[in-house]
C-alpha cells in the first residue's frame, strides 16, 4: 500500500479514484447481489401465479437458486482474478449478468427463469469476490475493516429500499420489470467500472492457474485457522439472514397481514444493518474487530433466545417481532464485515483465491441454513427463531475454538 500526501493512510493503488469514489464503487459492485435478491421479494407471489406454482414455499427457489449460483461461482472467480487481474474478471461477470437478466425477462417457463437466476448468481459472484479483493489489495488490518464497513453501510441500504422499489415496479410492469431494472443497473455499473476502476493487482503479484498452484492456494486458505474458522462463523450467521429474507414475505403477509405494506416493515428492519455498518466504521479502529464482532455474536444469541421463547409462548406481536428482528440484523451488520476482515487478514498474497473460497463457504453454508428455515416455514416464527438460535450457538463455538478461548481481545493497536 502506498500512501498519498493528502492522507497518510489512503492508498494510491486505486488512483485516479479518490477515497470516496473508491468506497462508492466498491459498494455499487457489492450491491449487485442484494439488489438482485431483495428486489424480487414482492414479486414472488406473482411469479408463483404466472408459472402456476401452488406451494408458495417452492417459489423461494427464485432466491435460493440465485444464492446457490452465487456461492458456487466464487470457487472459480478467485483463482481467475489472481491470475488475470481484477478488472477483466469483473467486466466479464457484468456482461454475463446482463445476458442473464435478458433471459429472465423473456423466460417462457419457471425452469428457464431458474436458469437465468442461477446465471445471475454466478455472475454476481465475480462482483463479490472482486470487491473484497480490491479492498484487500489497497488496505489491510483495521483500515481494511473500516473501508469494508463504509462500503457495507452504503450497499446494505439496498435491502432497505429494494422491496419498496420492487413493489413500485410491479404497479407498472409486473415482475418482468424487476429484471429490466436489474439489467439497467448492471449496464450502468459496467460503464462506471470500465471508465474509472483501475487494475489493483500488479503483474508481479499474479498467481499461476496451474492445478497444483491453485490447489496449494486453496489448501493454504482452508488450513489457516483464522480464515477457515471465521468463514464457518460468518456462514452460520449469514444463514440467519437468508432464513429471514426467504421467509419474510410470508411472515409479514400471512402472519401479520401487512399485504402491500410488507416492504415498509422489511425496510424498517433492514435499516438496522445500515446503522450497524455506520457505527462499525466509526468504532472499529478504536475497539478492534474481535471486540465488536464477539460482543455482537453474544447479543445475537440473546436475541434468538428471546424470539424463540416469545414464539413458543404465542406472544409475538408485530412490534416485538420487528424490534427483535431489527436487533438481530443490527448484530449481523456488526459481525459480518468484521468476520470477513478477520478471515481475509492473513491472506494478502492470495486475496482473490482466499476471498472466493471465503465467499463460497459463507454463502453455501448460509443458503443451506436459510433454505432449511424457509422450507420449514409453517405459519409461525418458531422455525426462524430455532434456526437463529442453533446458528448463533454454532458460530459462538467456532469463534471460541479459533481464538483458543481468548475472545474479545484485540490483536492490533487502536488507530
């Protein structure tokens, strides 16, 4: 990392972009994934109706197939990005994203729509891996965590507004219009990246694509106690988020009868993650990634216990459910960016490969947990609360082992 004269810690690797534009473009790249997810939420009943799907739980495949493609795609994106650089892989991914969006618009069957969603997931894998990699190329330690928190604060605002935006789109263009918007966003992001984003991986740091070398890099990643452990923990808590997202439309419309007001409730709860991202960016330099994320994990466990007790007791009114869900997503916002930074911290020399493997592990674990929660939805909040409790316990156990029992202890000096 090279310092600039304006600010001793701002990297020159991402020039000609300044720091603010760098954070903005990272956030825009990262937002491809949640936008493609949450914009679809209000459209699930209409998709089910259009393709004659009688069980609404099955319509969740529009989301789960996307996430599966997203998780699987990251395995190959990292090695490619470490070999050919960040820009060409990201640009290629966005082109595939546009093609998949077109396919979804004209899909004649549910199976074709699922194929398009899988391709969208594969292409957004490039966005996720490259976004994390370029941050790691330019920053490290608590500075990396601070940059990631700022980017996440911006891109997490997408789930806050996306369902409402999706609902508005459907007033004029039905569910097909959602994919038109995704296509336009992808094209705009592609133009911005081509025009402004430099290559952040020097030629001297490119890695070989030889099978032995790739296998060696993967092995180095998964055998690193800190990287693999925090990937497991991050995947587990991400399963709570996915379970909530997959079930949210049914929870708010069937249990609480909100109807078209569902996006409002969803946005209010999702705002908790955005607030967490902002707070984390302000305090992580002082308190450290471990102190913040470990405290948030314990709080998540407490919230899960409270929600399960209330659900079993049959007393979970809308206001209490929203309060607990907001608290849960707030703790997730404090955990995930810090878990990500902690996992990537030892992997600077193979950031692309490590980021891809981290993304695959976290996403596939998350979608496995989230899909189970979604498919067990039974008209109550017990499946969601149970899944949150078990996932929190598992994550806490993993972190305890990774840190050898020394939780909450910072490893770096405050900045």
